[in-house]
């Protein structure tokens, strides 16, 4: 489905819902800004876009084939961008990445996505409030879209940071071995986020080139703002990854220390039992001429000797904190 919107340059009012076949007519009017939002596109939608805007077949092919790397490609008269919106969904807070393809022309923006994108609705709302900046053309709309996508990463990272705090509480409080699963889950999510956000630095470096022929220089300040947000998000991801590595080291250290304590206790118990076994083994030998063998109190003596040796070792091991 194609949702069409045009900001009329003369009246500064929006024209909504016109047929996709009229997109090129609205773009042909000097000063107009056209936005075509394509959700869950079909082959016919791609054909209409290629016909109305003259998009290069390679960019249409990349748009058809999902799971592209975040990037920006320059074609005659327009840019083709691939961004990803991120969200934690479900009770398990699984990371979901939604691909957003954007065609940026001098006075038009075309967005293509197969799943709902929150940034699209945010940009649509803000665009309606910023009509006083209409002279910035499609560059302003491109900024609203990209900035909404990038800014949504920060609340998500805050959630992951809180989850890391919960994991640390599980580790340093009552040690819970299952915390390792949470550590690897968050680590995997940060890895996917890093793969998604790091290429955007190159994307906006391209958008900020001074020889940029599509948007006027006045729009550079907007893309510079998005670039700064990208750097901040990338730095936050790297910081969280470092913190998670430290948490992993702490988990392994505590687990190793707990294992050492268990082994020390088992060794101590074995030592106490071995001392008693030694006495029992000596008095259990079948020799005829053996001291105390015929003694009336020999059995009590052997039990007392085993108890005495065991208690002595027990208190000694408690003193050296092995038990």
C-alpha cells in the first residue's frame, strides 16, 4: 500500500491520499515536497515507484531483497539509504530489527518497509508541526525520519543497561548460575545493535559531504545532528559491551571461587573421614599378636581414638577456614 503526501509550496498545506500515478506531477512543481510511504510492498508497487521516479534497477533490487546492510548509495539525482529500527518485544524482551529503505531526492522522500515503523509515524507528526521550515525541502523530512530511527536506540540501550544491573545483582548477591544465559542474551543483542548502528557513521559521513548535490548546504546542520546522535549511540553500545565483558569475568571469577570452596570442603571432609578410616584399618588387621586386640575396652578405645582424631582435624580445618 502506498500512502502519499505532498506539502504544497504555495499554500504550505498538505495534500494527502492522491493516486501514486500523480507523484511525478506533484514533484514537478517547484518547491513542493512529496512523501510516498510504501508499507508491505508488492511487485506492482515497486514497478510504480520505478516508473514515477525513475529509480535505478539496482536500488529497486536492493529494496526488494530484505536484510541489506545499513548503507547509503548515491544514484543520479537521489540517495538510497537502508536503516534499521530496533525494538525489544515480547515477555523475553527479544530484539527485533525492522528494515527501512529510503529514497531521498531533491524534493521527494520515498520510504519502503514490510513491517510497521514507529519512526514513520513520528516523522509524519513532526513534519506537520514544522511547516514553517518548509524551505529546507526534502532534507528536513529526511532528517526527521533518520533522527527518529537513531533516537529510538537510546531508550532501548537504557533497558539493556537496566538488565545488566539486574544480572550483576544476581551474580554479586545470591549467586545464580543461570545468569550466564542472560549475559549471553544481552551480549548477542548488543552485537546485533553494533552491526546495525556502526555502519551509519559512514552513511551520515556521506550525507555531510560538502559536494553533496541533492540537498542545500543549510540541511547539513540537521544531518550533523543525526551524526552526533549516531556517535553517541555507538559509544554507548561499546561501553555496555565493555561492562558486559567485565560482568562475564566477574561471573567466571565468582564461579571459580565457589568451585574452589566446594573442593576445599570436600577435601576437608575426606581428610577427616580418612583419619577415622586409618584407625579402623589398623585395628581391623587380622594378626594374632596385636596390641589391645584382646583388651576388654579396645573397641571403645578405637572409637574414641577415631573421634578424637576426627574432631582434632575438624577444628584445625575450621581454624584455617577450609570448612
